[in-house]
């Protein structure tokens, strides 16, 4: 059984939009036709976009989903007259006629999900844990399809911690590994960057970066994440969940600024 997200501007139930879907053992969640709803709930295995009537809106949603670099297949549901309108630049992985039978719907979902899963396993530059995807090649990070607006040091800190899941690093070690041996700022800058990272990950995901009191920080992988989802270079240390982790110790805002060599490789330079 797969988790399917159906994006539609209509008010009909899923059984009226794609009747065969109600005959299959998939969990279907319905949301308004907007790309931001993909990251608003559980990560879906596939996204269906209702393009039966409003082709202009459907095209805008499909292009937005493609721009978000989702790692889930996106399938457009079209009516008979929609075949001629849809083109490759819409960004859909596949098309489904709304009258398609259960066998065809099941086959297209299975193949689309399988292709994306196979493609994801062939990306050695990506680190994955639950809904978090860190791409070392493009210096980008996403949470449930939502792009994270990280500075260069925030990205480097997140990447380094995610490469060593479960391993605890002191603030001094993180300064050496992420900021470099020639950095003369205090360890408080680590606390400030961790706080910023947690804020950008979101309240429901901030536990990915755990605090070990009087020691430092560690990356807490999502339970159920397979070890193979970590890119080469990680030490593969097993995650232990969030048990025993305590809230951050209070920190100030007077962290030492990054050096001039800290270039804005992701979005903009650290402040």
C-alpha cells in the first residue's frame, strides 16, 4: 500500500476524480491544488494532480512541484481533451486518463514509484533521513520537498552532522571540522548556528539535531531510515532516537561572525 497525495481545486471526493483509485488499497490524502501542501503532512509516495478541468492551474502546480525538486513521482490526471494540451515542460512524470481502470492506475503508480526509488538509490551525493534530503553536489537541502534557505556554514554544519548519524561532537570539534583550524571565534557560534538550523528545519523536525548536555551535538536519524540512505563518507553510527536528549542550554546572540572567506555557496553569506 502506498501513500498518495491528490491535489485538486475541485470539491469532489477522490472517487469522482479518479474512480479506480478508490478500488485500490492505497491511503489517499486530498489537499488543495498548491505545491506547498506536499510538505504539509506525511511524505507521500506519489502525488496526483487533478488536471481534468483547470489546465492553467494544473500546469502552474506541476511546474512548481518540479522546481521544488521533489523526490516523489508526480502524475497528472487528465480528461480526454487534456491529452493534446500537456507537454514535457509541465514537469509531470506520467499522465493518467481519469477513466483509467484499476489495473492501469495500479501499474502506473507502481512503475512511477519504482523508477523514482531506483533513481534515488543511485545518487551518492545525497544524504537522506526521513523527510530531510541534503545534496552535497548542489549545496542544497530540502525538508519534505520544501527547500531550506541555508547559509554556507549552516549547510556545512548540517551536512557534517548528517554524515555521522548518532555520533556526538563537541563544540570545539565542530568548529575545527566546519569552520576550520584558523577560525578564532568562540564556540558560542556553534550554538547560534544550531539554533538557526533548528528554526529552519521547523519545530516538528528540530529534534534531528540533538543536544547532549555538557558535551555537544549529534544528528539523530529518523527511526526507520535505512543505513543505505546515507551517502558515502558517513561513519554509519546507529541512531539512538531522541531519548536522553535535553533542550539546548541558553545561548546568546553574540556569536563571533564567520570569516570573510565564508562564501555564500548556498544562498547568502552568514551574518
